[in-house]
């Protein structure tokens, strides 16, 4: 049955971790969904979770679910706040959405230690420093 499904490639959609601000004790980061398409996406469902190894033990975070009725063309939506302590884990965002009657989905995975200052770029649309997968 899976072979009968059309292969809908996800393009012009990105997930980004943006630096929002910092103080003496810590930095504040948010995760964004960025729609770089010239059309809106609808019924957007995002699941997020972290997993990996810390101090020789397997670690998993809670799975969170987020829903947006629509994300306008060339715009972004804030998904969630992310804690710096999870940057040593793989942080996975599974994004599903519709354009018309066609469904699209893709996993975006920030590998452990990939969210670091040396990997920062100026994020499109969000206009903040951060790391983007798209």
C-alpha cells in the first residue's frame, strides 16, 4: 500500500532554532516553522521530541504535539521554547501539512551539538541568528 502513495517532496519548508535573547545565566531559544513557499500550508501538525545518550544512559524527552490551522506564504510560526540542555540530544521535528488535497511530511533532525554559535546564520523571515534545516 505504501508503494501506491504519491511521493510528495517537501521543499521550501524549514525548521529553525533561533536565539531570542540572552542574559548572564542563559540564552533563550525558540523553534520556528518557516514557510518559504509562495502559498500557504494548511492543517500543519508538528511532533517534537529529543533523544540520545547522556552520561552513558539513554535519554528521551516528552513528545509534544503542535497544530496550526494555516501558515501563510513567506512567513513563520513559533513552535516552542527549547532548553539549551537538550542541545546534546538529537532534537526531532516531524512536520505534516496539506497543500490543497495533498499531504506532505518530513522529519527535521537537529543532531547533537549542531545548535552552536559557529553554525548560526541569519534566519530568513525570522531575521534572528540561529540554525536552520530546510
